[in-house]
C-alpha cells in the first residue's frame, strides 16, 4: 500500500512538472514568434541590424573582457603587495 501511494505521488508530481514545463515553453516560444510576426506585419518596422554581433561573438567578447579585467585586478594586487612590503 505504501508503494502504491509512493508511485501515485511520483506520477502526480511528474504531471505537475510536465504541465508547468509545457506552459513555460509555450509562453517562451509563442511570445518570440508572435513578436516576429507583429514586427513583420508593421509597415514601418525596423529590421534587425545585420552587422550586430552574433551570440558566439558576444560570448567571446565577454570572455575577453573578463580575462582582461582579471589580469588588471591581479596586476593591481601585485602592485599593492609590492608597495606594502617594507
């Protein structure tokens, strides 16, 4: 009897999670496509910039900036330690 209630509880939780996931995916997917359709339907709509950075380019730029800032912080720390030594 305990096992039946355990399995029944798992099935209920799985159904709830699946329902929430479906709702979230529908909201994300439906919102993006409806925005694209609305932008295409407007006669004065502004087209996306073809020269804009792609996601991999943006990620690479973010990584480069993080590396540069980390190196700068390490150099500042080393300089601070040199000044603190007698």
